[in-house]
């Protein structure tokens, strides 16, 4: 993790882990500002979303697909500063948001990022950069899970675990746009929030066993992991779909899913221009919004990770980077 490489061009602030470990390893560094390559854009970051993948990577390196120096963060909203060769989608001055390069290093915890132009979309004008930065990774995950992997249809029953979380609260809203009946698990204090988002039924997982309380579900979105996947097999009807987001290790063994007559698998979100445009359209139409629970300056990234790792936050945590 080399933070001393110095070129002759402009510099920028960024957040980098000194080593893999707890939130205290995060430190502010100064590095060369990147330049966009062919088909890429340079974005001046206004806000960066914080996701579980960020603190998981910080703790042990994640998939190891890092640059030098390591700069965390994937969700970004900002203003196009420069466009690379061949880019026709955007011009300098355009406001954009996206999730560039995932799962390779994007470096959103910084004053500037570069990425393929088609990993971004135009920011909906009715939301600010903070709310926009809360959307890409979580909303794309929910969209790719429900719309593309599960093929969700009107009238189907969907169970969203940790429904008040970053992915969960967006999944509830996206499922409702399909006309689904949505059930969420969350602590009692978060039930009013989920009802406001459109959830038809909410289960307090601290006092009730969802596997006993729910039946005949078509799609389960498991954002928790652990034994939630195997327990969810009991609530799915034959032909149902279980999508696991926490870890491939949390997917029930194929023979168990087979005996239950369901499909199951692990989903890793992918950058997608068309998906981002769809999300922007849902926001524009008033059908999707990101709940931002905490906003902190870039320099307090360690505090953002501490809060996120409590698993008690509602919605998203966002870092502000520029004015």
C-alpha cells in the first residue's frame, strides 16, 4: 500500500487503509489525480456512498483487486471534469452518478475518480449528490436481483431480509414497482419506516421466527447471510428463488435447495449503464428514493465504517467530498 508515489501532475486527497484491519487503519493521503483513458471520464467527486463491501474489504482485503495505493469506495456522485477519447455520452460539467469498475478498485473515497463512461448515468436533477451517492451499488444490487435474476412479476410475494438496510429499503421500493406483495424483516422500531416505503408486512426478527411466520414466498432476498438462507428455504414455494448477497458460503447446498424445489445462488452486482438509467428513471418518477441515515465528511471515513459495522443503521451512510 504505497502512498508515496508522486508524479508531476495535480494532486488530490483520498482515504486509504495503512493495512487491512479495523476502522482505525483508514487514513487520509495525498496522491496523483487520475487521468481518464479512452472511453473513460474523470469525475470530481461530490459525495461517496459507504457500503458493507467497503468495510469487509478494509478488514481483510476482500477479493484483492486493488491498485497502489489502495483507495476504498465504489458509490460516487459528482461532476464530469474531463472526458477521454471516444466518449460521447457526457461532457464536462455534466452531473453523474455510478458504481465504476466494481469489483475492481474504483477509489470513490477521493476528490476525483475515473471510470468507463458507461458505468455512469446522469444524476436525476431533483436529488442532490448525497442522495445520488447512496444509490448505485445498493439499487443496482436490488434491481439485478429482483428484476433480472428472479424475473419478478406482479402479484408475487417477496421476502426481504434486513429490509431497512442499504440494499433492503431500496429492494422494498423496487419490488413494489412490479406490483409485488412485500414482506420485510426488521426491528420493531423500523416498522413505520418500512410501511411508509410500501412494505405490506413487516416481521420483528428479534421476537418472531420468520421461517414460522411466512409461507408461500416466490422470492427471498437474503442480505444477512449466516443461517438465513437455509431457513428461508422453508418459506419458499416450489419454483421459488433464493438470492444471497452476503457471501457465497451462505448459499444453501444445492441438494437442499433441490429438495425444496427452489433455485438459489449468490449475486455479485455488476456495473450497468442501462440499469443505472432505469434507477434514475424510477427516482425521477418518484418511485424510488434512498434513505440517508448519516452524512459525514471524507476525513471521517473511519467513523462511517464504525457506524456501518454496527448493522443498526437505517438506509445509507454517505461521505461528502467536495462543495
